[in-house]
C-alpha cells in the first residue's frame, strides 16, 4: 500500500462465517488513516495482528494504539454476530 487507497469489503453470511484479508506497509509509507463501517447495520468485529500486536475493531472509535509497522503483514479476520452482515474497511497511506 505505498501511497494508495484500498478497501476490503464483504458479507458475513452466517454467524459462524469468517472472512480474512491482509496488507503490508512498505518502507516508503510514513502514515496511514482508515475507516470501517457496516453496510447493513449489523455488528461485526475485525481482529488484526501484526508483528505480535493485536487490535480489535468493533464500533467507533477505533483502537487508539494502532501503529505503523513496516514490512510486516497485518493479518485480519472479520466475524459477525448475525447473518448477512455487510462490512467495509478502508485504508489510505501516505508515502
């Protein structure tokens, strides 16, 4: 994600469903911002890990301790509390 904007979106079709995505910041990234929301109004949780750190995104506000870790993958799992929960996670980096 060097100097780019990207989105990860999907639908948790049944409560036991899990979606996964990952991203890595390269050496040129100096900052980032992100947002997330439910497109259907349902509750969901995104859990991301990177270099031994764990962050959980549920409702706003987002975790205050999310930090920039260059060169390590952020591996994320999305779970929902009810069927047909749509979600979206937006990420923008600055070089």
